[in-house]
């Protein structure tokens, strides 16, 4: 029993430390070429003056030239994420302060109006941040210079992404429903914190694993096999993004620090030898969410697929 507790604690600490590795790795991501070619034109040799004159007269066709585009720097994307979320944080705080200063008679309508104003802005910034997160993940992949992954059909990849989004929502609901269990409040809080930490780890590693053609069932298997490590990896982000009772403020904090976890996931060493891993129990914590997700998928598939008619 003591060996199990020791291994679990070591894995928690190791995952927590790996979550901060992105701070050092971010400076290595901008060492690639600053410009990228956006067309398929071959590299041409320098033309002589005579060739340039013939091209101007139209006697010789001018060869296609390469078109270059400046590649966005990773530090700039990270800075944009921080500034954007800080701006949303300040906007939400200002609106909430204004709502709290109005009279009790008009407090209700003003609060509803404030949320109607903030929510579209908040959702729009989430979409923009998702695009920036993809840029950061792409820079990490280029820096590692890994071998190309095995090919996956587009339909399989698309269904994997959609099911992954659904599973994330169901698993989040599973973590929130823990608070209604007939257990002491502090124990419910710990279990809910574990769920959120695993969810943050799943989202962080999803960019890297998806780029390596690792499908959802394999990703869940890894999360459950190295459960203490991934709990520790997502714990720092879970802690800072749950300090406030306001959902919008927590979302802004999440968007500020999430890029660093994406970067850290590309340098994380989550795998362990089997002789060290056997002392850590495997808990199928995703099983309830997987069963619910499979039920939703089966219901939706039955609605979409048209049954053949008997004539």
C-alpha cells in the first residue's frame, strides 16, 4: 500500500512539474524560418539582364515566382492570448461592478442586459483563441521535427473530433455531478477537482495526439493508464481557473494559461516503464462518460441513417 501511495504522489508531482516545461520550451519555437512559401512554384535561379529584357518584351514567358508569407511568431500568439483574456477579464469586471452599483429595482434587467452583451464577445474570443491555439500547436510540431504519422481517413478524423467534443462535455457534467454525491463536501470537491484536472490534460494533449493520428479510444486509454500523472499535469490550470465564482472570469483565466499547457504537452514525458507503472492502479474514470457518449452517438446515428423501405 505504501508503494502505491508513493508512486501516486511521485506521478502527481512529476505531472505538475511537466506542466511548467512550456515556459522554457516557448523560446525554442521561433527558431524556424520567419517566412513560409504559400504556393508551389519551384525555386528559380537569378535571372540575367538579358532574360529580364526578353520577359519585358514578351518574347519569353516570365517564370512563376514564389510567394512568401510571414509566419506568426509563437511568443506573439501567446502574448495575444494573454492580452485578449486580460481585456475580457477587465470588461467583465467593469460590467459586473456597474451592475452591482445600480438600484435594486433595476438590478435584474441590467444584469440580464450585461450578460447579453458580454456573452457574444466572450464566445467570439473563444473562437479566435482556438485558432491561435492551433498556430501554437503547429509551431511545436515543426520544432520537434517528428516523422509523419500514419494516415487516417478524413471521415474517421472528423467523427473522432466530434465524439471527443461530446465526451468532453459529458465528462465535465460528470465532474459537476460529483458534488451531489452523499459524501463529505471536501471529498466531493477533491473528486470534482480531479475530473477538471483530467479534462484540462485531455484538452492540452489533444493537439499533439491528434497530430500523431492517435484516436480517441487510445487517448482515453493513456489518460487512465497514467492517471496520477495527468491529474498533476492539469492541476495548476484547474487551480488558477477555479479561484473565482464567475464563469466568465474563470474562462478568461483558462484562456490565458492554456497555451502554456499546449506547449508543455509536446515536451512532456508521461510514459513510464512497465515495472514502475505496475504499482499504480488503473481506474476507469471515463467509463460512465464513455457509456453516455456511446448512447448519444448510437441515438444520433439511428436518426441520421435512413432505414431501407420494404416494398
